[in-house]
RNA sequence: UGGGGCGUCGACAAGCGGUAAGUCACCAGCCUUUGGAGCUGGCAUUCCCAGGUUCGAAUCCUGGCGCCCCAGCCA
C-alpha cells in the first residue's frame, strides 16, 4: 500500500469537523489557556440519561481526548427537591457503559456551596447583590415583560451591611421558604431578561443528598453553573442553545467576581423522530406507567437502549454521525438503527430462531434420526468459526415463510415448491394440513438427501433460503418485539385538544411467547446479543430465568420483502 | 422600534470568495446458502427570497421572509 492510500484511509477515519473544533483549534493556535483543553459533562441528577445526553457526553469526552485534554464529570445538584442519589448512580453507570472515564475528577456543584456563598458575600460587599423581600409573584410582576422594562424592587437599595446581615440569617434558617431571596443587582430594564436582577439564592429548607441539613439556602443553577466551570478551570463550557442568552449573565458573574472566565459555546440539542427527549416527559411516561420503567427498551434512555441491545460503539458512532451544529434539527431514527445494525452485523453470533412456528414434517426423512449440521457463526468474521445444529424429521419454520397462494414476487415455500433450509437440505412442500377452521396447522414436505449442507450437486437452484429449527431439539423462548413509542415522527403533531400522549403507539410492544430457538442459545446470559438469521438482532433480557429465555428485539434486519409486500 | 439564535438534498451535515463533501433514507443493477451484508451507479445546475459588490458569491453588503429560545425562588 502506498502512502497516498494510507493518507486517504486516515482521512476517512477522522472524526468529522464542526464549528466547536474550529474554535478550539483557533484557541490552541493563539495559546489561550496555556493550550489546555478542559471540558466537562454537567448533568443534573434528577432523571436518567438519554440519547441526547449521549451526544453531549461524546462531544465533551471526545473533544478532551482528541486534543489531549481532560473532561470532568460534575453533577449540578443545586435543587435538593428534585435530585436523588439513585440518579447519580445511574448516570455514572451509563457514562461508564458508554466507554468514558473521568479519572478522579468526579465533582458536584454542592462541593462548591461554601465557595459560592463567599462569592455572594463579595457581591454584596461590592453593592452588586441584595436581599429582596418581594414574593415570587411580585418578583415576576416587577420583572416586566419581553417588550417592557422591569421595575426596581423597593428593597434594591439596602446597605451592604443590612444585606450581609439578612443573607447570613437566611443561611442560618431564620426565615421561611420563599420569604426572601438574594438577587444580583444588574439592570431591571435590560433587554435580556436574565440580566434583570436574577435570583442567586432561595430559601429551601430541604435535605440535600450530599450536604444533608447543612444548608437552608441553595444557589440557583445560573449562579452555580458558571462559577463551577470557573473553579474547575474549564476552558470550553459546552451547552445547549437555550443557554445562549444566559451567557452574558455567566460572564457578568465571573468578571465581577474577578475569577477565571471559561468560554461557553452553545450547540443544538439532539431530537429524534418517533420519540420524546425531555426529562419531564420521560419521567411522566415512567410515573404514569406508559412504559415499564426508565430502562424500558422502548425508552430513548441509555438504560433503555442498553436493555434493548444497543452497543456503546453504536451509540458513539451515531453521536459522531449526527454532527454538531447550531441549527435546530431532528435526526431520523433510522440513523440510530443503522448504527446498531452496522456494529451488530460485524459482531453478533448468528443463530436460527423461529418466531411464529409452523410445524413441518419431512416425510421421507428417517424416523428418529438426528444429524448435527455445520452452521457458520458469523459470515462477516471467519474467526468466529462454526457450530453444530441438530436436524430431524419434524422441524419448525416461520409461518410467514409459507404461502398457500403466493404472489409473483414471493420466493419462499409454497405448495409444490422447493426451497433451501439454511445449512441443511432442499425441501419440497407436498401437502398442506389445516384444522376445521381452515387454519394451516402443518406442512408435509420431502427432502433431497443429496443436498445436505444446502448445495445441490446437480447445480439446481432455489429462490429462497429459510431458517428452521428442529422441533425436538429447540428451546422455547419468549421474544419481545418493539416498535416506535409514538405513531408519528413528531409526537407533538396533534389535532386540536389532543396531546403528545395521544400519539403513543399502543402496538409498541408485542410479546411472542411460543418462539423456538436452536439449542446453542441455552446458556446465554442477560445482555448476550445474537442475530436471528433473516430476522434481526436480539439480546437476552434480564427477565430471563432458568428454563425461561426472554429476548428483546434490538432492531430488525432490513427487509426488502416487506417493502415489496407493502407495495402490493 | 425587547433580547438572543438559526435558515445548504426527504433527514442530518461539510463548506469560511474560485464554481455544492460525506452519512442516513430512497431508487436501479451486480453478487449472495440471511429477500441480510457487501459492491457499483443514481439522487441540490443550486444553497429561504430579492437586490447589490465582484472576473467569480452558499460564502461579502443591504433589505425582506420564515423558524427556534427567553418573562421558574427549575436546570
């Protein structure tokens, strides 16, 4: 291989560029931040991580590794009412699973509560913050509107001494929830509402998952976030678009405090078709039992996708492919599916499983005989080797693989037609047996002993190759098929008076409890992944118990027959 | 006559004054013991619109139009 080819290959493998990399490279070139790149992923522990967070995680950790920098994990735990340690644990597990490592740099905004308090005192002393006695309602009224300026609070001009005293007493619990707040003293007529004397602290007599009962006042996110980044000396604070107009406020804080100024860059959050991504909505789906939990395989949560069978690599590749930009966008769910198929195709063990069994008796096959046939484990990877699969007189095939009166383009089994049983024999359907209702209960076929392994010595061709399972040797299994959680690409596309919940797809879960799988799967463990030949990728669900296999369908194989059938 | 953003193929997304990358989806063909995978080819004479600058504009200027975010003591 010449060097040009090498160069080409390298180029092809390179992660795509984006506007944030351009900014970072510019900063590096100018020697800013001593040429450090230090990012962070700052989740609030009030819910489970979803695929949208994965985009941000891959971005932040990816950038750090690409530029030999560091990425911290920091929990933004400033609201004890909504936050729980259950969530911090799940978040840690999910990020690790995705394949990222923050070394010893696991932080919490609550680590900085003391520092933040001191910063607030400094602002008070500088006449840049004050204690306000207005109620929440009054504060809202005084704030003005989008088009009209706000009005200054009557408490805005208290002396530094009085403010200090009041603030200290807020801290020690002297006042009730909501009685007072600490506000920054900026500009009540600013066009940017965030600059109209934002609240810094509120009184919240609630125990915190880490600081316990130590605090009666808690910092607002806006007050905590930028300073936390500053304290950690984050060079590039990446966040989503809605924080764009908070940036001037964050800069006002760190500049007036005289501390390190991180650079905030905003990018568009991920939206995916056929699902919802807001934590509020995901929480509602869980709480109101529209799904079975945060890790329901239909959920776009990382725990849901994991249980569904997605691999970390597939999610990382997906995150890379969606790109980073500032434009609001909604990514086609098919891109996510493509990413798993791509990974699983290369790595998943092939196995034969019949989802909807139809009994087939091979009349000329010797009664009581069993053969062990050689089957390839993964045609994409010769090193995966092969396995033996038992064949016998009575087998099951897929109901959908037989049609009594087939349309022109249907190549599979039909009366009088010959097809191949994968890795086994050619069989020809000789008889169709039905019950009193006319339902097909069984097929009679003959086989050609000369076609053992699936090749006809006389060179005769068949149009179809079908999967099968020996009735006597197969294992019974439950298989859960999943479809989109919502019927519409955009769940918010509703008629007057309806809500996104009315777009829930009630057929998103289909349970098949009489599936048959070849014995190879007998010892599989939760998380094991397979390709069921001709059908899709499946993984073992944690509900699996001894003697009761449960599979989740991660994603189906692309199905060109389904397309043809649909067209009629 | 509030502020902040954004408009490039059905969906994402490069492009940074030199004549529209790539990916998904889709279509056609080849190949095939998975109607899978793979391979080949097709898929924006044009970048929201209108003017202007320039030899040359998706890129620069002017003016429109459209979409998103902000009035939590949530993050």
